[in-house]
């Protein structure tokens, strides 16, 4: 997992073809994330979500100005970061 985090930091946000690079504490399919999706009234859109759902996410910042992912987090690209990192949709 640590090499993936280093790769995400090294490539920077400009290398994420869809959305921005985020570090998420948990990444799962929409059907697996129904509990967190219901908290944000997103259960109805679960079937339409393409990609994975990231929860408790923080953006990866540019090298030298911030931090990357911790060992417990997974770096992912997400297209819909509309809930202040609590839920990110369309992750890969």
C-alpha cells in the first residue's frame, strides 16, 4: 500500500485523468457503501454511480506543500467530491 501512496504523490494531481487524487480511508462499491450513502440521501443514485465510493477522503496536495496518504489510506481518483471528503463518488 505504501508504494501506491508514493506513486500518487509522485504523479501529482495533473496525472489523474478523471477528477482529483484523494486519500480515502475506505473505498468500496456503491452497493457496499449503502449505509454511508443513506446518510447523505444518495441511496437512490447508488445504481447510477460509476466507479467506487471513497469515504473519509482528503485531497493529495502538491509535493512539498502538504501531505500524501497515510499507510491506512488508499489513493484514488474521484470525479465527484461534493461532500467535503465525507463521500467521494466515481472513484477509480
